[in-house]
């Protein structure tokens, strides 16, 4: 089995990708187009695709260039696409080409025979019917074909494991909406994420504009503006930290030390971005957010180069002590991370100890307001929350 498609950025042809094999035994070859190589504004769309006239090969893990892997679906999107093709084992290339062009992450587009694939025309759902879609995603396996297709089109471009859709919001434009797994979810993940994003913003960390929506006593939805789209809807280049590090898969060792080292080469302003990374790690430690793998960090393309994308997926977790989070220093454990260990690693982030201590003080001061935010967002049984008690003890 094989196939081929063109990779576009706007109307410009960036390159051509050919893929071979099926199932787990797949590989691909990518070649930049002469049009792109001769463009004075051209740039390498990801670190594993240096600007060259040579054909570049990708075999095994990964079988796709990183920028294209980021433009495809992760677990939630793959689940939806798989449900559209029951009984079939799809390749990464088939997943990639089955994503709605309008909602694909980043600024890369896919075309076959001169036609953009999955150029959908059905209206993107509006957040005005968010409650209805929360109910639908909670019973994803029991919908009519039409109801499922609407969710599949709007959700197939997105990563992560939790249910989510791309929807249009009157205030934010193209937005990601995160839903509970089930209508009877009782851990209020998105309520706690709203708390964490509020604290991060108070600490001076850039987060995309968001809005919390109460669905039930113990469940919430979170509406977040897509930061890979400009105010006029223009597409902005994006790569994950996973791609920036050139990781073959999620099981490969990684650390914030590795990420900071790569940022020295990748980012236009590495000092500012590494300092912001330090602040984000501090927030994660204080608020027990341990799902901080390298697909939950990313970079946006600007006219001057790459910069750290706004913070996202900061989710306090009551199971935090049992989860292996991202290590601060390479070769260390991600369990038992402390603010003290983060400050001791200040040089990794290009900070003097005094600056690191001052930044931590700012983060802790911002996080002291977490209980007030939790109250404002209507998180239930806050007085009996083990998570809240653990956060308060850490702040103290």
C-alpha cells in the first residue's frame, strides 16, 4: 500500500510526501518543493525537516515528519476517525488525511491531485449549543450517523484523551471545547483546569483566552480560543515540544532540561521562553498538574522564528502522587518534584538563583488564590477536597 499528497501553506506548495506500507510497517519520504526552497520567507517547518533539496526519509518511529504528525489527530481524534471506519486498521497517513482542513492544527494543509482534502463545508458547531454537544460526546457510541458525523468532523483534528471539539465562539472565534468523559463525571477536570489557568495567568504566564461553563454539580466544560489562529482567522505555524525534541514516541525519555536545551537553538528569544517555561513548571508543581508530557507544550511560528506557545492543559490531579510526571533534570525521576528542586535547577532555565527564587515567589502568590477561583467556578465539595488540602499544604 502506498499514497502521496502535497503539503501546502496557504496557497504555496511546501513539499511532497509519499508513504508506503500498512499497519505498523509504514514509512514515508518528504521533499521540499522548488517553489518553497526559492521562497525568501521559507523556513524549515520542523527541526527534522531542514531546508534541503534532498529527499528525507522517515521509517519506523516516527513514520511521519514531526510537523505533519502534529497536524494530525492524537488519541481522541484517532478514536473518532476510527469509528468512522469500523473494522479497519488505519495508518498514520490515513488518519492525517481524514482531518477537517478548517480545524487542522497549525498552518499546514494536505492536498491530493491539486485539491485540499477534507475541505468540509458544513457549518462548524457554535458554542451556543455547547450543552447539547456535551450530552452527545458523553454517549458517543450511541448517536445517529448524522449526530456522530458532526462530532467526528469537529473533533478529529484534536489531541489528548478527553472528549473535545473545535467550535465557533462569538467572542473567541475558532475555539477548542473540552467536555467531561461522561455525563456523570464527578472529578470536574475542566473546572480545575480553569482554576489552574487563572492562577497561571495571574503569575504572568501567557494563556489563551478561556471561559468556564458549568454543566452539572460535578462537571464542567472549558472553552479556549485556538492560539494557532490569528485574530482574523489566519493560520499560525505550530509544532509540539515532542516534535522539537525529535522524540520517536511517548515512551522515549525526556525532561525539561532537554526541552530548555533545544529552546536555546529553536527559539527566537530563548531567554524569555526558558524563563516562562520555568514559571509553568512551578505552577504545575504547586497545583499538582502532572500531565505535562511533551505534547502539552508547543511552539508557534512568528515572523522572527519560533516562540513558546501559550500554556495549556494545566490540570490539577488528585492522583498526582501516583503519576510519573516530566522530570526537571534529565535522568531524574518525575515523581516527588518540589519547588526546592526546581530552584536548585535554575541554571537549566538560564536563571540566576535569586531570579528563580523571585519567580517562584510570584507563582506561589498567584496560586494562593486557587481556592477563591475554585469557589467562583462552582467546584463542589471544596471543603472536603483532598486535592485542595494538598495544594494548600504545598503553598504553606
